[in-house]
C-alpha cells in the first residue's frame, strides 16, 4: 500500500510545479502599467486604442508638420481641431509626464529624448 504521508506532499509539489506559469502570469498582470488618465476630460484626440498604438507616429507627424511645413492645426478623425503642440496640447490633459508617459515607457524600457528640450508640466510647475 502507498504511504499517504509521502504521497500527499508529492502531489502538492506536482500541482505547484504545473501551475508555476499561471502564478508567474498572475504577477505580470499586476505589473502592467496603469498610466494616470485625465480626470476631467473623457476623450483623447483620437481613440484610446489608436493613441495606445500610434501616439509615437502621431507625434512624429506633428513634429514634421510644425517644423517643416509650418502647419499648426491638426484635424482629428472626429473633425475636431487641435493645436499641434506636445507641451500645450498633449500635456494640457496629460498633466504629469512621470505618472503618464513614464509609467508605460519605463515598463517597455524606452526613453524618448523629447524632454531634453521640451518641458514636462511637473517641471514647469516647479519654476513658477
Ligand atoms: C483633451 C484632452 C487630451 C489631449 C489633448 C490628449 N489626450 Fe491623450 N488621453 C486623454 C484621455 C481622456 C485618455 C483616455 C481615453 C479613454 O480612456 O478612452 C487619453 C489616452 C491617451 C493614451 C492611451 C493611454 C492608455 O492607457 O492606453 C495615450 C498614449 C495618449 N492619450 C497620448 C496622448 C498624446 C501623445 C497626446 C498629444 C498628441 C494626447 N494624448 C492628447 C486626453 C487627452
Ligand atoms: C499606454 C502606454 C503608453 C503611454 C501612456 C505613453 N506611451 Fe509613448 N510609447 C509606448 C510604447 C509601448 C512605445 C513603443 C516603444 C518601442 O517601440 O520600443 C512608445 C513610444 C513612444 C515614442 C517613440 C520612442 C522612440 O524612441 O522612438 C514617443 C516619442 C512617445 N512614446 C511619446 C509619448 C509621450 C509624449 C507620452 C505622454 C504624453 C507617451 N508616449 C505616453 C507606450 C506609451
Ligand atoms: C534638441 C531639442 C529637441 C528634442 C530632443 C525634441 N524636440 Fe520637439 N521641438 C524642438 C524645438 C526647438 C521645436 C520648435 C518649437 C517651436 O517652434 O515653438 C520643437 C517642436 C516640436 C513639436 C511641434 C510644436 C510644439 O510646440 O510641440 C512637436 C510636436 C515636437 N517638437 C515633438 C517632439 C517629440 C515627440 C520629441 C521626442 C521624440 C521631440 N520633439 C524632441 C526641440 C526638440
């Protein structure tokens, strides 16, 4: 006959072993960044999904439009117009770079150099 005292701990070890991937994933879900979203405004200039996937392209486009084409108005897909400006438009709603942009960027380990020259709102506040 088998020895329950030895078999049961063995089964427990097996269960833990086979569920390790699940536990690891569990931890990872918790770690997914939660950027702090604006409280007053409900919508970004484009849909959340679009912004999530394409904000880097959109910003690159804005930069080209403003600097090379001297064009300072962006017409969004809903027909609304926005001033082309990182500091005055994006950061007017996203008022904290550390709690918004950096939350995701630290997670994916990317550090765009924009803030070498552009001024984050929380930095601007310190100077006032
Ligand atoms: C009028 C205010 C406003 C402006 C201007 C604005 N945003 Fe947003 N942004 C929001 C809101 C509100 C959300 C959340 C939308 C939602 O939950 O549907 C958001 C969402 C996002 C997201 C997705 C966040 C996530 O958790 O998936 C990114 C990225 C983003 N914005 C970047 C930008 C950038 C870059 C600019 C400038 C080009 C910009 N936003 C301009 C209000 C704004
Ligand atoms: C929902 C998460 C999220 C938020 C919020 C977010 N980003 Fe990003 N950002 C990313 C991801 C993911 C990438 C792509 C990284 C890569 O391709 O290596 C990226 C890339 C970029 C890039 C291109 C970087 C490069 O080196 O080419 C720029 C510029 C950028 N983000 C600007 C911003 C700004 C400005 C904000 C705040 C207004 C912001 N992002 C907020 C997730 C986010
Ligand atoms: C070497 C300094 C420098 C760096 C780095 C830099 N910029 Fe700029 N950017 C400028 C200057 C200067 C202007 C022109 C300002 C003006 O015309 O008022 C500008 C203008 C812009 C504009 C249009 C006008 C405005 O007010 O926003 C956008 C959008 C922009 N930059 C986005 C970016 C993004 C996104 C990054 C990072 C990927 C970045 N810049 C990195 C210096 C820089």
